[in-house]
C-alpha cells in the first residue's frame, strides 16, 4: 500500500517508526519497518546524521536457548562432548549454533556466517562472537568428523556420545513431568545427493525421489518429543531397524531406572514380525495394527455389529468391534475400528488410482513400447505400492514396423482383480488395532487414542522435512561420519520446538502458530537520552505477548 509513520510506547517512552503496510491474506499488515527514534533522537539525526539503529528478530533464538537450558541439552553438550584446551569456542555453543541455524532455515556454513551477525545470538551468546565460514567449517568438521577411519577422523559426535546426550535430556523431561508411558516408534528416509558411503543407498523413497539415494532415520518419541534417534542405510527394512533401536532403547531405559513394564510402545504395520513382537512383549506392552491381509476376515464384519468406542479429533464417532486374534505365535486382543471420513477418503483414492492406471494402460496399448524393461518401469511407477495386489499385469510382444522394417514392441494387459478389489473395499475406513493389554487394563477409548497418537510422530517427520520449521534437507554434509550427527542435531532442534509447544500447552498453539509468534517478537537497539545503547521490545500482538510471557523471554533480554 504505502509508507506511513507510527508512534509506539515502550517502557513509558514514545518511539517513532517508518512502516510499510501491504494487504495480505490476513488483512493489512506491516511488512517492513525502520526505527526512527524519539523526537529528540530524530532532531539529533536530522541535525547530524549518524549510523541508523537496528531491529533484530529476538523471539525464536531466545526461546530456543531457553528450551536448550530447560531440557538440559546445553548442559549435556558440555558434559559429554570434550573441549580441547586450545579451542576458541565452547562446543556446546557451536552445537547450539548449528541447531539454531537449521531451525532458522537450512543454512550452509557460508550462509550461517552471514546470518549470525544479523541474528539475536550475539546478544544471547556474546562469547560466540562472529566466527567466519572457514572457522565454522573447521570446528564443525571436528565435531562431526570427516569420514576417515582412524580415531582422529571420527569426530566427537559419535553414536555413544549422542546416546548419552539423549539419555540426559530424557531424564530431564521425565523430571519436568512429561509422562514417558507411551513411546511412539516410526521410520522415514531422506534423499541425498552424494552417492557413496555406508548410509546413502537405493530404497523405497517416501518422498517419491527414486532418482536419489536415501538415508533412513528411526525415531522414538515420548508423545511428540524425540528422545532417541537411529540412522541407518536407506535400503534397510523397518522391522530390522526397529529390532536394533528397541534393544538399545530398553537398555537405556533400564539404566535410567524407568519402569519399562508399565510402558507401551506404539508402532505401525511395517514393524510386524514374530521376533519383534516376542522381543517387545518381554520388555513392555504394545499397541500395533494388522495389515489388510492379516485382518482380511476381520474386515468382512458388518457395520451393524459395531458400536461407538471413541471420538476422533473432529468429534465424529469412531465405531469398534472387540474380539480376539491369534497370530505371530500369540493371542491378541483386537479392536476393529471404523471411521466414515476415512472410508470416504480411501474410496475416492482408490477410484482415482483405478481410473488413472486403466487409462494409462489403454494409452500404452495404443502406443506399444519399444523396450519391455522400459514398459515395466512405467507400470511400476503408475501403480502405487499399496495397490499392487489389486491389479493383474501381463506384457505381450506385438509385431510392428519401424522405418519400413519389421520389429518387436510391447504392450500391457492390466485388469482389476474382482476378489482383491472386494477385499480392498471391505477394508475402507477400518483398522485392526491389537494389544496385549485387556480391556480392564486399557479401555477401548484409551486403545484408540494410543494408536492415533502415532500420527504425532508422522507430524514430527513432516516438520523435519519442512523448510519453515526445522529441515534436515538439504544435507550440507558429505561423509558417513557426519550424517548421524547432522540428523541428531536436527531432531534436537525439533525437540526444543516441541518442548516450547508443551510449555505453551494452555494456549493450544500449533507448531506453525508458535513459530510465527516467535518470529514476530523483535527487539530494537535504541540510544537513550544519555547516548547509551539499549535493547527494547517492539510492540507485540496479543498472541505474541502471551508467548513472550508464557516462556518468560523477558529474562533472556541482556542488559
């Protein structure tokens, strides 16, 4: 729209700002502002122009530092990552800088060196100074390692060190009153540009980047808070990763004197295996789900036999049918649930997939492919992984003429299998949840809520791939020794944001609402009437003021 002048009262003093207002989706908003000062300051500047004073984004960095102290993360860095006598920077500050840079945006070392002086960190961590990109690369290389096999090349953030840091943070979270009874486990993967090493490998990309190699991340969370990370090659199966992570988790919980026999671990269908269930039930309780093939008979139940057992997030009824099921050499309590909204969504998804696959099949029949291998690759790409058993696919050779000469081409025959489609439609909206706890120990409602809580870890994975929150991508690291440390720090960045969300739980802020509120909290470097510099808060909205007060960020403003 236009530039205009605004007066704001801060700590009883009136300050003048030059603001640019524009129309946004939320209405007219100030998109840019320049601090002018008091009337006396303005007169002095007009009489003798000097260097303009500046505005700094303060809320996000101050809140992260506050959370790093409250969760014990900074103290754990200092305790477990050794510092050499000649190091010019404290390792806990360098690690926090790397973590904060990822929460700000995916910064390389050069970008981090440029961003640091303009951030609030020089005020919050004055000992950090303004290290150059070259200095950052040198120090962070020592922390991460450089991929060499000998001891001096391994880096300081070894797997053992990472686990000790996570244990300390977990212990602090429990002392803060965060209930560790429900543990959530899931895996994801990230595509990377480098091609060699232990971790980058070809596998099923959850981001559909089949042209890239993958690095896997297994995550255990207490509610939404990451407490254990495990990095693995991108071609390794979920069930195998779970076995390794769970064994380490139980040992660490025992060391922390946590009563594991009262805990419940929740995981998805991809973890299902007889050895995994046997291992879990020997240590803690379990909530899991059956896949469509395992629950085929259960999904044929008529809806008239179901009754309401819980409510979903929108307040709509969740229907359920309770029975027993034997599998994986054990007898299980099973609750088959049904949600109408899920059924409608899954039916629409199937209809779209069915129509698209058959349409493409007709196109390929009309225009046969020159190479059989190419045709099979196209078929594999068009049929989603979760619907491959519903289609029958055959490829036949057909004689064609190319450039006046006889040749061979290939065209597909793709049809929907009626019995497989019927089984699929019977499963729409239904989930077969299993547990070793009976209804007296865990009600139907609590069982549903425990399984639905698994969606929270899916949200954590989305945030780890969201450039606006804390993106693990792109990977500005190139050696196997650096990948686990990089993903660990990204997960710890997410932990700090989740902890802030927990502290502000009374306001029920979403992750993006919290981040937006923190980004809007700014401080201004002003010159007092005595000519001394001073940091003062900019005017805040109601939501920003609630966050500022709730997190006690006033204690973070340096004198």
